[in-house]
């Protein structure tokens, strides 16, 4: 019986298929090399810098494992946008801003696991916003295609496997084999690279940017601070259960911070825990959502944690209602603000003053006092009086700023229906987890 298909036809089909696969893989490699999403090839094509933040988790994990830094910054987008790695207050330290947008303590713990197995810094800066301790455990597409995936196994107590070693152990200055492999065959990476290419060709300008020393936000891309603050609160912070809506301070999340600090202190690493300078309007919104008690609980916890590892670990509270954190909110006619992008994201100018408070000399401290005082080091004996004064200042601020109070009233009203809807969805999901153990 003759073959249904001649061998020559089968051979030709096989060669065409192999050629097509080779072209696709080759094209993907060229695409990744051209857009260089994590600065692996150092092509110098600044046209694509604006879009490299699309692969920021993979990028930062690679850079941290590639070379040592004296100081590493951990935190969310607040730390990412507010602390410039080239700030003069760092002195001669080589600094890397490893903070990530939407990062919480879960991912900070994984970055710490990576640092332990690659290059330990001399100093850690940890931005400890209340939101960093949410029970949410968000996983972004490029997380599962990066070195952080292996760090997740280490954090869970699993040993490093031979495959981990082969994939992650790469020469200095090189990108891991795992990341290179995922670039080619990981559809999320290919999709992001295509998006980067198209935006770069069109010359699209992003509010966020990515350079060799980290990410940032452009001042000139915030034409209306008031509108940006309202948009962030009404469409996100006030309604999303991962933010203020139904927020719960996770006890296991606090334990993870304890783990990082304890292990870092044991290695002789200096640690500064920073409660960031959230704008007074944002703090009022936090109060409206009933989260002030949990904010106080966080302050008590980090104070005790720092004291147990003194003098290597210190904690600083830059929140409040007076002075710099009460900068007048500007609209489209007179934006941008000097110290804030929106209610929770502060500019490098304010970040510079944070660093002056922590590392500055007597002249720096005198200057900050003349500006109304900025930042308090929290110590066990003084934390309770500090919190009491803090709440008294809050009440005075409410009485003295009726226009802000009316503005927050309006935002609460605008977001009420969506807030209720999102909270109900969150409750149903929580009930499903409790009754079935299944995570939808």
C-alpha cells in the first residue's frame, strides 16, 4: 500500500515548519534585542526608554542579581518615584531603586531573597506604607517570567534545585538563561515587546520612564495635580479592595517585614523604615475609610521592630498634616506642585528632604525646622505621645481646611456606588475561599 503522502512532500513540509519556527524565534530575538526591555543588550536606543517600565519586575530582578549596590530601596511606586538614586545625600554610595509599582511586602520579601543569594547591600531603605501590608498578593505577568519566581520558592522554604542553579547562575553582567528563554517563548514578553516597538515608532511619551538606575515619573507630565489626585482616589484607592476598600492589615505581612529586618540586621546591614510623606488630603481619605486605627497599629509595630534591632534599624514617620505634607493642591492653571504628583506619590524634591532628615547634618536639620519641621524618628518611649499629637494636628487641619473637607466629601459620594459593588464582590470571593479553599 502506498504512503498517503510521498516522503518528499513530508520532508518538504517538515523543512517549511522548521524554517517557520526558526523565523519566528529569530524574529522574536531580534525584537527583544531591538526594544531591549531590561537594558540587557545596552543598545542605547533611548527611543524605547519610555516603555521599558512594562517589564519592570524582570528588569529590576536582573539588574540586582547582575551587580552589587551599597544601598537598595524597597517599596511601592511611592518609593520608586520619590527617591532618586543620584541624590547627593547618598554620598559615594552606589544606589539602586528596586521599588516597584503596586509592590507590597510579599514581593519585597522575594527581592530580599534574591539579594541574599546574589549581592547583599550595606543599607536597605524600606518604604512602609500601610498599603504595602494588604492581604492582596498580586502577581504581574512578568513576575512569573523573572528571577523572582525562583525567589518565591526560596521564600517558601524550598531548596534551590539544580535547574534553578543552571538557569539563574550566570556570569556577571549577563542575563539569566531563564529570562532569555522566557523572552522568546513567553507570550506576555512578546506582547510587551511589540507594544514597546509600536509606541517607540510612534514616539509615544509615557508619564513613567526607565533608566539604568531605576524608574521615575516625569514632573512635566502632570498638568493638573488636583485632577490626578481625584482620579486616583475616586477610580482606584477608595473603591479597590486591594487598596482602602475593605483593607485589612495582614498579620503575616507584618511577620514578613520582621523577617526581612531581622535577617538584614543579622548581616550587619543598616535599615531605615520610612512611613512616607503622604499628602494631608490623602490621609483624610484614609481616615474616611476607617483605617487610622490600623495606621496607628503599623506605627507601633515598626517602632517596636526597629527598637529590637537598634541601633542598626531606625524608623521614621514623615506623615502628618502640617508643613510640607500640606502643600496647596493646584489645578490645571498652576500645576505642577513642587512636592507631589498626586496624593500619595511625592516628587524627588520631597524625597531629597526626606533623605536630609535621615542623613543630613545640623544645618540640614535646622533648615527643615525652619520649614515647619519634617519627619520624626519613632522610639518606643515617644511613639504614643507622637501618635496623640498627630491626631490632634489632624483635627486642627479638618477645622482649618473646610474646602478640602468638602472636596473629600464629594469624592466619597462619587465613589460610593462602585465602592459598595467592589466590596460585595470581595466578600463573595472571601466566602468562597473560606468554604471551599479554592481561590477564584
